[in-house]
C-alpha cells in the first residue's frame, strides 16, 4: 500500500504527514541512476519497474505527469493529479495537450479552487472519478482496433476481451439499473438502434440492458451489438416469446388485453423483470432516477416510448389492459419523481437532424423519441439538436453518424 509521488509540480499542497511516508519516483531516468541509462534494455527495465509499482504496490499515485497518470489509472490505481494554476512538467495546460484527459483523475489545484481533500491517506482512496469516462475511450478504441483481424484475434487469444472496465465496481443505487428494448434481429445491424442502447450506457454504465428479439441468437449473431459484451458492458440479447407473454397476460391481467399492442409486451417485460422499457428509437438524455414514478408514454401512433415499473407490480399489470385508456406518469409516493419523454413527429425529427437553427428545450424531459423513418431518410448535421441528443451520448464515438455542413 505505497503512496507514490511521481514528479508533482507542487508538493507543498500535499500534507507533510503524507510526504513523510511516501516514496518519491521519477518518470524520467534520474542522473544518479546506477545503470547504463543509454541502453535500450535498461530503459525498458526502468519503465517496467515504474509500471509494476503503479499496479502491484501503490494504493495511490500522486503526479503532475499525464504519462504517469494515464497508465496508473488504466491499471485501476487511484490517481491524484496536481497542477499549479495550469502549470505541468511538460508546459501549460492551455496548449491543449491535456484537454479532456484530466477529467479521469482526482484533481488538486489550489489556485483554481481544488484543494487537497484526501486527509492523510490512511483510508482507501476512492476510485478515479473519470473511470466511466475512460471506459468509453477504451470501448471506442476497441471498436476501431477490432476491424483489423490480427489485432482482434490477438486480443481474444491473450484474454484481453472482454475488457475489464475500470468503473465496473462503481454501482449507484440511486439510479435505474435495468433496461429493456424490443428489437428485430435486423435492428442489431443498425447504428440507430445501437445508439439508443449507448445512450443508456452513457448515463448508466453499470446497468443491465436486455435486448429482446423474436429468435434465439448466440453472441456470434449479435451483429453490431456484440461490441457491448466485448467492451465489458452488461448487454444481453434474449429471445422474446410473444405467444408465451400473451398467454401469461390472459391469466393475470384483469379485463381485455392489448394483444397486438406494444403496451402489452412492454408491460409484461416490466412486470416480469422490473426496470425501464424504452422503444428502439428513444434516446436517454440524462440519468434516470431509481425513484421515477411508475407509468408510461406513447408516441403519436400509439406505440410505447417508455415505461417504468417495479417487478410484479399490480400497477404495471393495469397498463396491459384495454381498460387503461391514457398514458400517464402515475402518482407515486412523495419521494417519487415525475418524468416525461419528448416525442418528435416526422417533420420535427427532420428539423432536429438537419436544421441548425431549430431548437428544442429539453429541461423537463428524460428522453427523446425520434421518428424512425426520419432517422433512416435524413443525415444528422453536426451541431444540430439531434447531434446533441444522439451523438453526444455515444459510447462508440469512433463511428461517425453525422455530417459536417459548412456555414
């Protein structure tokens, strides 16, 4: 459980008690190094010893070097990154060379109002706050790398796939953790549907996501959805037995049921498993609280866009009955939260995709349902409202599904 301080630009912000018990290291080979630092082999040994200490012995790494912090964080070691009004060993932050990367670490910069808050480091240091952020980078990199069969085969041969996500243990009970989609097997080949699942994992990276399809599919038949499993996300493609669900509904639902309606299938899935059901063209735009009211919303043609409910809930069973006339976010306990999905018509969806002047206020909504035909017929323009809704909440951002339109 070593405390490693590696090239920190301002050690005065580190409590003296911590400095006294820390081991000081250097990313560059020091002048007093006892071996021949000109030897390539010796340089490799020095690097290996550093990496080994980050991984096997450190409880925390305190540094001001990106080339120290990133490897340590990738190995799962907490990193406290110290800067001094933007100054780092390699120059000033404003050069842009560290843009976005510092979000991975714990930060200390007293000039910017980020003081030391870690005490004497006797207690375990919390995981890096940007672990989920880093996981998205790794997932996107793997999605690109796997297109080369040699890299893909090597990664699988040596057990690097599925990826071990850094944020896998960072569970939060205050947000939803179970989601359902119903799709056709062909949907597993379409980026529009994959982005819908990505929008959930962007906000709920440790959620269980169940994609229900009409036939049995093994992982090799998951199409573009197989990358979720390879990236370490908990996405499962399960068979949807419509006849069995209808048969079960006839026995437990009072009154007539919506036999040919998406309401029945969504309601029965939520009744049997609990959680949140979303249509395949509905995109989450923020975290969904675990305390959302039970209820559902529909689009303009009567299809379910989103449903929330608890497992084995009598309230959810009511949604499967034709006696239930109106979509609603049902009243709940005082601790529960109302919610709403914004449903875009075909013309609104097109404007959302291609009209850079078109705007949409989304403060009161948790998700947006976009017309599926419009998503097929129209591109998404860079900096359009649909770019914000779909492309900014991606996991596999290396796959570009937008067009740049010069002004």
